[in-house]
């Protein structure tokens, strides 16, 4: 079971890798588009500081898209105008593009000046850089053009559709502003955005077809994975059923074994019961035989007793003589025993008296020894008392 799960996991990993590789090939191989073309068709926005730094090293005009998060037209211009591939590629080629939030909180340092956010101006506050770029005439959306030397900014307020944005970009990007005023150039400008729209539509259709192909491929792969999962589920279900059947078979085998053991125990019990019955019968038979033997023995004893009684009745005189002789013998025996007892008592008394005398002598000796000891102690005490005054007198003389 564990090996089966390992094989299924390896197959799943291989299929996911093949799916990702096929998706990457379809996305990269279809139509010959590269990642560079995708980057060219979207505006590569920079921060204001990065655009200024690049313009200083490699001079190029700076294009600023000024917006706010709550501005609906700003979002519409982002979606409809700035996503046009022709406009995006022209901005990337001729400008350093900057997308700036007019209500940002970030500090900006530009030409030895510091620009900060002012919360008390505008609808929700405004950044000083937005005021500087629009020359105090705040309007959203607005596009601002800096020349390569970063001189005075040229703000253009209001929403710009693809055609007007194309003309604006060419007016500043091709430096027509040095020769002609904007109103005249706007009248003379003919945008190629309409012609490019057909190409863009074709490209969009192509991209849509590619996306649809990718979606179908992903759908097929998802279906294949779903089928694979279903197959795995069915295999697991079969394995579970097999295990359940195996467990049921084991349970039935255990049940049969239990029944067999129960029958075996019952047979052993019956055999033991038969053996016990046989032993009881044997014991009963032995008891009966013993009772018969005892009865026979009693009968024999009774016969013997009767015979002995008859014999006694026949010889009464002999029995009386024997009883008298027995009585005399018993009396003589008792007398002898009394004499022996008296002798023993006398001996025991003599031994006890000897022992008492010995004990008295010992006690007397112990008393005499104790008296001697007390007398010697008294003599020593008297001597010591006599010697003490002489010692005291000597010490006084000294």
C-alpha cells in the first residue's frame, strides 16, 4: 500500500512538471513574441529620483503622469490610453516615465530643495512636488514634461485620449515646441493611433487566441488531473475494500478458531466429566467392597466372641483363681513402687540440704569480703584527713 502511494506521488510530480513546461512553451512559442516585446508594450515606470539621476547621466526628457487614488479619470486614462502599445513604446523610447501620486507622504529632494506632503491643502492634502510640477494649478489627471536640462516643467492638465496623447508625446519628444505653438500643432497633428488600432486589435485577437489555447490546454490538463485523481481515488477505494475484505476474512478466521477452541474445551470438559464419573463409580464400588469386608469381619468377630463366651462359661473357677493372683501381683507391685519413691525422696532431700549449705557458705564469704573492703576504705579516708592539715600548713609557711 505504501509503495503504491509512492508511485502515485511520483506520477503526479511528473505530470505537473510536463504541464508547466507545455504552458511555458505555448506562451513563449506562439507568434514569436519575447519578453522584451512585452516590456516594450507596457510603460516602464521609474521613481522621480531615478528619472532625474538617469537624465543627468544620459539626457532625455522626463514624462510625469500625475494622479490621485480617488481620481476616476486617472484610472480611465491608465486603462485606455497608456496601455496602448504604440504610446507605451514611444514613451519608453523618448522619455524617462514617472508615475507620481500627488498625495504621497514621501519626502523628495530635488535641486537642493526639500518637498514634503501638506495635509492642509487640497481635498485630502497634497505634496509640494505636485504643486511645483503643475505650477500651483492642481488638476487630475495631469501630464508634465521636463526637458533634458530639467528646466521649468510644462504641465498639461486633463484627460488625454490615445490620439491627443500621441500628438502631445510627439510635440515634446520631437521638440516641435521649439518651433511652433501647441494650438497650431494640435490642428496640424495627424495621429497614427487609428491605423495602429487595427494592428493592435489583430494582436489582441492573436493574444486572445493564444490565451484561449492556453486556457483549453489548462482545462484539458485539469481534466486529466481530475481523471488521474479519480483513478487514484478508485484505486484507494479498491485498496480500502480489499483491506476491509481481508479484515473480514481475518475476523471470520478468528471466529472459526474461537469456535474450534470452544468445541475443543467442551470436548475436554465432557471427557473430564466422564473420567470423574468413572472414578466416582470405582470409589463407590470400593466402598461397597469395603463395607462387605467389614461386615464379614464383624461377623467373624462376633462368632469368636460367642465362642470365647462359651469357653468362659465352661471355665469359671479357673478365671476366679487367675483374678486373685493378678490382684496379689498388683499389690506387691504397688508396694515396691512406694518403697522406691520413698528412697528417691530421701535422696532428693539430702541433695537439696547440701546445696543450701553451699549457698549459705558462699553468701557468708561474700559478706566477709565486703566488710574487709569497707574497713580498708575507712582507714584510707582517716589517713587522708590526717595528712590534709599538714599540707595546708606547709603552703602557709611558703
